[in-house]
């Protein structure tokens, strides 16, 4: 059992005192009619003297974040989900009994206040308390005001305290759902339908990633937590739903860093009768809509870069981008031996399952190009070996109709002109199995039910997947994925640390 601090012991004694007054230390329902920020904005421009003849009132509730006790009158600040407002409380207005109740208050306690709107001589909108209601006694003290939770790990681990103390964290927490809603409205207006597909699956498909494995007891069956949303959504195109999207949790059993969390949010969008160009236009418009309508600006400072989202974004092929950086022209036909020699000369390590020209092209891109794509860039024309679900390019079947969106040197989206030839798809799956035999733990399984679905006929289509957490990082100008996920994956604390 954890030993209580002196402050915690004092707070628990105060909770007992409140109970002896006939009150519940942990409160009851409280019907407020106003929020802090609304009150401040409504009366901010009213002159001080005008309040003398006003009788406007407000009923608010929130957490005490500051107290200045001055004998028979005091000031404190009350913080709700919109922000903070100053409260003036006097024994002459609320009576001795209630004022004594107020004197038991500590920082972090939750209270309700009904009172008259006023403005102090310094011009601060304030509520003059006429009724004070104790709601919840905080048994633990808040972190020291000016330093808050200085330990980054503790901020993420105790997000509830971070949200109390850190206005930037609260801003991000409230902005994220607004962005999600904006995206849903954007797609809904264009005829897309939001759907839900299974999280549990028996096959590893839709992406190159290591999975989390779980067990279904009733069927005595090992299952995966999904690594992507793709194949179920494309089945819906076969079924005639035509334009669908899903925003959902996805799971990849891989490393954690400032850009990756094993449990993350993806959005995948599929549109029948569209293609790669359609996905580029959709993406550009969607990002610019979020920037204008939700965040209110087109310029962002992220990972040390100044990024502008306006206008038409750059479009460049992977081999062109590599040639710009290295002078090597992978557009020319070359043997695997020639490609391996180039890799050796450039000190690029090639794994056994990567010994194809296409894989080596991708390794050159990752080393020389990826981090140079700062302004929004659609990078297209990936090698077929690294794109098992994408339609071949008609002019050059060594490459596929695929693009990735890069901003600030980071990947934000991955899009295809979708492969809908069932025989070609089966061949690609079989190639993936060969890679798995060579040690590629991220290679896909063969999904024969999906092949069967394609045999019924899937319309030509464009599809795209977005990393929603990275999108949130850009629009909130956050450098860590943990800042935009309310409860990121954390290593458990020792029992002695709790």
C-alpha cells in the first residue's frame, strides 16, 4: 500500500469534515447554464461602470486552479472545458457557513458557482459568487503550477493530469475530434459512406507489417489484430457500395518512437471508377479544407520546417526523385546484379528477401530522397515488388500506379489505382509467400476469399490510406505522436513506482 503524503492526509481530513457538514465530498448532479470562455467573451467589451446597472448572472462549474484568500473575501479561478474564469466570493454574499465551506477548498477541487457578472478595476470579467456548491474533493494535490508535469513520460502516462495543467494538451485533445468531423463531412458531401469492418482476422493482409496475435477461445483459433483496413473495404466495392471509407484503430507489433505507436488510427478511402489522379485531387482538397475550415491557416511549422499547404502540390516519380539526388537512372532496364552493385557502391545493405531491382530502388529512395520531401509532394511510380495490391502501369509494368504523400520528410498517405484482376492479384500474393519463406515477416498471406470476390468483378477504383495520427501531428504542429493520442502505449510502471 502506497504511503500517503502529508498533503493527501490533510485533504482526506477535509473530506471527512465536509461529510460531517452533511454534504457528499464527491458531489451530486449540478445544472450549469454557462461556460467560462463564453461568459468572458460575452462581457469582455462591456465597460466597467456599465455593470453597476446590470443584473446578468451565470451558473458555472469546474476545477479550482488558483485561490487567493483574503479574510472575509477571496478570489479564485474556476476552470471548465472551455477555459478559466475568475470568481469573487465574500462572506457578506454567501454567509458564514458557506464561506467556511469554501475555506476547506484546495486547488483541484471541483465546485459549482452561481453569481452576478461583474468586472474588476483591472478589467477582468469575474463572477461575484452568490451561491457556492462543493462538488468534488480532490484527494491528491495538483502538480506545482508553473512546472506542471515536467517529466514527459509522466505527462503521457497520467494524461488526465496533463489535461488539467497543460492548456496546449487540452487544445490538441479538442482539436482532434474537430478534424475528424471535418474529414467525415468532407467525404460525406462527396457521396462516400462510412463503414466498419472487422478488427479480428485470420489472415495477414493489406499492408507490410508484423501483427499482434490473439486467441479466440470459443473457436480455439489464433487470430490477428488487423494491420490495415483494405481488403474488407474493397469487398464492399464488389458489393456495389462504390464509395466507402473507414476511420479505425489498427495494430502493428513494431517499435515505438516519436512517430509510431503500436495502436494507431488509420483512414482508408475507396472510390469506384476513380484512379491515382482522383486520389491525389481528393487528398489535396481534403488537407486544404481542414487547414482553412478547422485550423484557420495554411502555413505550419513542423519538425523544424516551414510548410505551406496552398496551391497545387508537387508530383514526381520515385525514379525521377532518386535521379535528382544521386544521378542514377533506375528508369533504365538493369539486371539484379547491376542493381546489387550500385547498392554496394552506395553502402546500402540488402536483405535476402530484398534482392530484386524493385526493392533496391526503394532502398535508394529511403536513403537519399525521403527526408528531402519537405513541401507536400505526391511521389508516384513505385516498383511492382513492393506494391502487391496495386495495378501495373500500362507504359512500364515494372512499376505500379501508386503514390505516397510526403510532407516534412514524413509519409502521410499511401494510394493506389486498385488492382482488380483476380489472376494478377493471386500471382502477387504467391510472390509474397516466397518473400515470407525468405524471411520477410511482413509479407502478406493469400486471401482466397478476396480473390473470389474479385472474380465477381470489382470496378476500376482508386484507394488511399491515411495515417490519422501523423495528420493530427501536422495540424497541431506536434513533434511526437504521443501528443496527439490521448492514451499512447506505455511500458507499465513497477508496483513500487505507482
